[in-house]
């Protein structure tokens, strides 16, 4: 069974997704609430973090593995581990982003459940000032 491979691929995928997320957030200045605002009507104001589908995909992989035929065709044996790896990558990337990266670089975990401006929205508390690189003295 390639389950151990799925774990490693999922963890490496999480690092890749987090690198992309950090680039979009701090490199291009994209903020998730502004970019995904059109989804607010579909979700009734609830924000969908990319960890949510990951948490759904991980337990779904096991019954899929038991439902697939034994060994014919061989490529079907990789479907469930690939789903597991994708779920691990999404969930771990979201965890790293909100638990490690944002508190240090943005000053808050920014894990809001609702879109800003929505009646149910309560902003995440700022725990400290965001990290800023030191400027050289002239």
C-alpha cells in the first residue's frame, strides 16, 4: 500500500501550497476575504478555508480504497492515496498558514469564520504588531 508515500507527498504538497499562499499574500498583496468575496452569497457569509476540503478528503480516501477492485487496472490503486495526499496537503497548509505564518508575519491568525462586513463577523484579535524588516540607518 502506498499510504506512507501519500503522507510524505501530502506534507511536501502542504509546503508547496503554503509557499504559494505566502507568495500570493505577501508578494502580490492578495487577501483572501477580498478575492473570494463573490462566494459570500453562496456560503451565506461563511468563509471557506482550504483546510475544510482537506478535512473532508482525508477520511473519504479509506472507503474509496475498499470499494476499488483488487489490482485491475493497477492505476486505480493510487486513487485513494492521491485523495489522501491532497487532503493532507490542504489541511496541513491551512494549519501552517493560520497557526505559524500569519501570527508572525501579519500579527494575527486571521481565522475568521465569516466575511468582514457580514452581520455575524467578529474580527480576529491582533496579538501583536506584524513583523517588519528593519531599515538600515543612513
